[in-house]
């Protein structure tokens, strides 16, 4: 039992050490290559609309196909 506790203590110490190291790092000075409302709002909205229209078109195409086979 004490060996299990020692292993748990070691793992917990290692996790805390890594967390402390990560929080002490300075952020990178690089700017993201894309950003702003165009890339965060407009482009995702357009992608959603295109995929929704494609899904709707495929649904209509194959939904009508079942009625013709009978």
C-alpha cells in the first residue's frame, strides 16, 4: 500500500511541476496569420450554409428517388 502511495505522490509531484513550468512560459510573440471577424464569423457561416445546402440537395435528390422505384 505504501508503494502505491509513493507512486501516486511521485505522479502528483510531476504533474504539479509540469503545470508550474507551463504557466511560467511567456507567450510567443508571433501574430496569428488569420483572424478578425471575417475569419471567425463570416467564413464559418458560409461554410455552414454551403454544407447545409449540399445536404439539403442530396436529401431531396435521394428522397425523390424512392418514390420512382415503386
